[in-house]
């Protein structure tokens, strides 16, 4: 599955965003969030995630082991920049 998440359209703090994402990564086909702007089934065992936030775009590919890690540690552990904790109002 390929998923694009646009954090720029949500004002949640980073910890709330990562909590929401953790639930999504464990249940990608059963979660509907307005920050998910694209979701395409590609018949892959891996989850391809594109994150848009803070003027950055990063794509990561998660196997089952990576999904478990992200579910407990958050998506910010996957990117090579420090996302803003608080979003603009």
C-alpha cells in the first residue's frame, strides 16, 4: 500500500500526530484520517509512506518489522530532520 500523509493540514502537536500515526500503521486499511491525502493499494507486503511536513517531503518503505518499530517509536524516528513539535494555529 502507498500512503501520503500531509501533516501541514493538521494542527496537532507532534506527539498527537505520532499517536494517530501509530494507530494507522497498525491498521492501515481501517483508519480514515483527513491528513491522509492519498491511499493506493499496490499489492505489496510493504507500506510505502510519503510524509509532507514543515516544507519537507520524505518517503519511507516499511516492512512488518519496521511497522512495529514505528508504532512504538513514532514516524519522526524515520526522517532525517527534526519536525516541529507544535503546529501553527
